């Protein structure tokens, strides 16, 4: 595995969290963030969007949600 470390300037970060198995909900979560950012005029050409998975879906079973 190759790593690349990059120093970024100080920035404010907005995020949304999606808990559960990988799949369509991930796309929905990112669209929710983009919709919010557009409404605040933050989704510009210089905006950086990224997703950070917390687990490897090949080795970590989905979290069972209990309501």
C-alpha cells in the first residue's frame, strides 16, 4: 500500500455521517452534503469533497442498527 501525505492550509470542514453498510446510502449522504453546500454557495470550483470510510467492508461486517 502506498501512502501520500499532503499538508493542507487551515480550513473549515463540514461533514455528514452515514452509519451502516456500504451501498446506495453512501451516495445519498454525499448528495445531502453537496445540497447543503450549494445552498450556502460553498460548492465552488475550489471546494474539496472527500469521503473517509472507517472500516474495510471486506473484513468488517455491517453495524446492525437497533432502533
